[in-house]
C-alpha cells in the first residue's frame, strides 16, 4: 500500500501490519516521547489524591519499556515489565494523565499496530505531523534508524519544550530525576542511550519501581556503574588479545637494535599482561554473581592499579603514556603494527577506576 494513499486510521493500521512489529513499537514510543514533557509538571506535586512523582516515574518507565522493546530482537523478556508499567500508568487519574498517558499504550497486545495508531494521533497538530513523518521515513528503515533522528525536526516552540526545560532545572536540584533527563535528551538529539542499558533499566523489579523515584535512581546508578565497568573490561580484553597476538607474531629482536623480548622489562611486561588477564577473568566471574563481593572487587581494583603503574614505568612515562612512547621504549620488537596495538596503562587503570565507581554505587 502506498503511504500517500492512507486516508483513515484503518488504512494506516493495515499499512503497519505489513511491517515488523518493532516498527509499530518504535512509532508508539516516539509519539509517547513527544507527549511526555506535558506530564513532567506533576513532579513534586504530591497530594492526598495524586502522587505526582509516582505518576511521572510510571510514565517514564512505560515509555522506556516501549522503546526498549522496539529495539530488542527479543522483546519477550520485556512483556512482564511492559504489563506492569502500563498497569501502573492506568491506575492514575485520567485527568492527570490524559495529555501524556494517551500516547503510552501497551504494544504487546495482539495488535501492536493498533497501539501505534492510537499513539501516533496526538491532539497536538505539530506532534501529529511529526509522528506521521516517522512512519513515512520507515519505508526503508529499521526501528533503530527511526530513533537515530532527532525527536523533533526543529526545535519546537510549543509548551512541551518549556515544560521539559523546567523539569531539567528540577533534576539538577533533585538527583532522583537525573538519569531521566539524560535519557530523554538522547532522544531529543537522535542519540539514545545504549539500548542494552535501557533494557536493563526496564527490567528493574516492580518492588523497586513501587518504592519511588529515589529507590529507582539508586538501582539505576548500580546498573549503570556495572554496565560501564563491563564495557571497560571488554575494551581492555580486546586490547590485550591484540597485544598478545602481536607479541606472538614478533618474537625476535626488533629492527634498529631494539631491545630483545627476553629482556628484563619485556619479561616483566609480558608477565603483567598475563596477570591483568587473570584479574579480568576473575572480575567477570564476580560480576555474574547476584551480589558481587566488595572485598574481592577491591582486591582486583588494587591489583590492576598496581599493574598499571608498573606498565607505565616500563614504558618510561606517566599514567597517561602515549602509544608512541610505549612503542619507543620497546623499540620495534612488536613489529610494524605494534605501535598501535600496545596495551595502554590508562586502559588498565580505567577498569580499576570503574570498579571503584561500581563499589560506590553498591554502597549507596
């Protein structure tokens, strides 16, 4: 069906049925994101009849789950989370949620296309035009590509923008909202936060969500610190693997009289690479535990910090040693690509520092 020939909601729903369900979920999430700022004015406005903070948190959660499901190849793990999120949204007064929650609908029903259609058609004419442009752009796009464009084609001058700016100011005073401003800004810029991070936040237990924004903020801090630590570990392991391959390919004395790889510093360097790898393996095992041991994490962090200092000394430079300085210290024994493959002490130290941030998050 030609998109330009769509004249009513039924035709639009039929058109969506010819596309992947994730596309419909992406439309619903994008439409909800454009409506979301109108609800943030309820933050901090708690009364006998309405808990504004819980309303805003529930809406954030609902849109987050919808967006994560649209991007994930396996949305089934988010079904329960979506049902819980939408159930809590529907529990609030229709008067308080009418402007924002109308766009936050379950997209795990038998017909996610219906949910997308209901979400797309906003009472705000500018939002409606932008929502429809999302659908038109999808002709040769994936759900991820849809999110890669800014939420608004140009900065809107309507009330939602002003409301979001006010909420951003509020988040600087109340850190419980800080993650959500980062999260939303990512969509505004067309650069969403890492989808795996969003998926992990979406899967936070109901009991924590029900405890309120402060409890959720602390859990997100732990999730984010662990996520960033895992990324640092993966990056360093990739560097070490490349380093070991380079050493294996170039076991002889380097050109121009470079030092042999059986020299004292070179032997110590290779020994420390093995030690770092062992520390990383133990760290990954510990991070898989339901409750990682702070004492083990501290020991690994200390070991990595000490190793980073030694490697820096081998390279004859400080902790911010450059690749060129390191390569020069070892001559050209690593071969022609050694200068770009040498393990950087700063990367080792970065893992140690990331462990420290994770320990702080665990303690809070």
